[in-house]
C-alpha cells in the first residue's frame, strides 16, 4: 500500500520549453501533495504544498509563475516547469499524504535536464 | 524554527558491522520523527517512524527510539549488508511540513 508514482522518470528538454511532471497516488487518496527539489548530494528542498481543489502554497523564493502546480483530483498533482532553463535541471520528487495521517509517501522522482 | 541535524558522512562499514547514524532535532512542538532511505537514482522510501516519546520504530532490522529528553532519534542496525548502501535522511514533521536532515551516505563493503 501507499504507492506514489511519477511520470516521466527522466526528461530532457530544450531551453525555453515547458515540461509537465505528474505525481499520482496509486492506492490511496491524497488530500495533500508536496513537491520537492533535490540537488546532487543534497537534501530535499520543499518547493510547494498542494491541496486538492485549491491553490498551491509556495515556499519562500520559489517562483509560482515558473513552477505551476495543479492538484485537480485526490490522486493526481502536476508540476509544470515553464520556460525551462539549464539552472532548472534537477531531481524533482513529489510526496503524498493520505487522509487522517501525517506520513508522507514519496514518488520515485523525475530527473529533469534542460539543455 | 524546526531543524534536524544528522551526523556527517560518509559512513563506510564492512558487512555485518554495527551501524549508528545520529540524529537530533529542534522543534517548537511535539513532532513525529522519521527515517527515510534513498537508493541511487530513486526517490525516498519510508524506513521507520515514531510518533511520540519513547516510541521505537523498526523495519528491516533498523531501529530508532524517540528520545524526548535528548531530542534524538538515532538509527541503528546490528548487522549491515551491502544492500543497505544508500543515503539515509532523518526528518520531523510538524504542522504538516517535513523538515529533513542533510542526509548521511552509507557505504557497506563486502
């Protein structure tokens, strides 16, 4: 139980294009999903908190117009990196929290490379 | 604010050695505590958790006890295997937000 998937697992794109990453909770309903960014050999940095049916809450320093988050259903949240640049290259990881719990279950991550 | 401090790595051990990774925390309330493990190129997997003082979380031979008096949640395993090589993250959750430690790289040699 408590499986979270991400798609794609790896994406390479050209500078200036937009990339969408999906995060799905496969066997539970997630009222809240989180998006993290991880640089090589570093810890995870929380980017935003996404609640189903409402606007995402972004952490300080994260550009909401650049990292668009949509949490359209209780099992799906998407992160769109708009007008991507090489400095956006990173490992993006989502997590999901089920109803009545505080445990976050993580997806396998998406490796984004912007050329 | 809340923070988590882990012992600095990398930690290198021989197979069947005893493992301890220290973790201490600072929190403004009463958090739940977690250990996550990350294998190369993958996301994080929940290893174990404890929700209140004196609780012991355990999984796959790993254990950690929530010590409120020392604000610690040290990870231990009696006999490590090569397959335990990974990055280990200590974390706390308070107000719905996870705060991670910096991660400790563990390498186990045959």
